[in-house]
C-alpha cells in the first residue's frame, strides 16, 4: 500500500486505483495520462511484461469510458534491451490502442534515446493518423531541428523544459536560457503546427505565453501537468482550456516519489509537513 505521504503524487499501485483517480479528475473536467511506473529494463522479460500490462490498461480505459490515455517510456518497454525490442513493443501497444481509440504518448528520456524515440513516433503517428504523441525537451540543442521535422507529422508533441542532467555539449544548462528556448519553441509550434501542441509545464509564465500565442495564431493546444503539482491551477485552467494530468501508478512508486519531492521546494515542504503531522 502506498503511504499517504506519497499518494499526492502517485495514484495507487493497481490499475483500479488509478482509474478511480481518473474518474475524480474527469468529474472536474481534467483528463488523464496514465503511466505505469517502471524504466531501464536491460532484459526483455520485464519489458514484455510491462508492455502486456499496458495492453490490459488500454482495455480498462476502453471499458470504463473515461477521458484517459497512456504514456510509455522507451526504456521501460525494451530500448535498453535493444532497439528492435522497443520497436516491437511500442508498435504492439500503439496498434492495439488505436483499434480501441486510446491515445498513446511516448515519453522522452535522456538524449541518447532521442533518435530511436522520434523514429518510432513518426512512423506510428503516420500509421495511425495522429493517435500517437511524443515529448521533446527545450533544453536539448537539437530541439529546433526536431520540431521542424515534426511539424507536419499528424500526432501530438509535448514540449517540456527537460529534467535530465545532460552534458553541456548537447544541452543548454542555464535555467534562464532554457526558459528562453522554451518560449521560442512554443512560438514556432503555434506558428507552424496545425494543432496537437501540448504545453508540458507548471510554469505560469509559459502557460500564459501559450494562451497569448493561441489568441494570435488560433492554433489548438492543451496543458499537461503532473499529479500532485499545482492541482488547483489545473482545475482552474480546465474551466477554459483542455487540461491533462500525468498520473503515475504501480508498485515502483518509491523512486518516482523521491524525485517529485526533491525537485521542488514546495514538494519537500509538503513531505516534511506530512511526516511531522502539521
């Protein structure tokens, strides 16, 4: 059982618990991106097992008639075991989900995975006429070229600032410069994409900029935030814009919870108050 201190950020260990959380979100006009926690499997066995779990999750979403989709990590479904393992599993998941009208996001991991991830995304998004999405990271120096490549692909692209500790040779490392790049890439997307823009940020400045660009260009967009982070803002935004919450669940919750607590001062204070009972 997940302790109360972690349940702010993780929706339970089972799919049933995660789907209960999705129902609560949907009641407040927020949609859900479900992610089974797990990553960096060197062997094919556990990668195949998690791929099968995603197929069952797709069935659960279809049967429950919820506003929800799924998000998979390449290293979770086989990339560390070999590109061919990843491609087999991500294609299997995307094909299965498309037949049941469930959208699939492919998360982005560190820079060494970018080419394999984008290649898989482009092929599957074209195969399924937009039923697949991918994440790109504003801190990577290659992202301008990647966005140009993806502009006419009929899927969705989530723009995030980037959470991986990348070398300076491939990434912008100063926060202010990353923020500038994020705004620059947002404007490019609103100008050149026909839609399918996902603003993956909790930063009020970036969300406000997206609203301005939407008013200027008329391009559709959605906002995506993590479970447990600025949830009041998520519900407020959902009154006017399409909002999706990234909802992790599963037995491998401890390392994810630790990352969420350590990455933001507010999250650390929340955890400390919970421990101290205040």
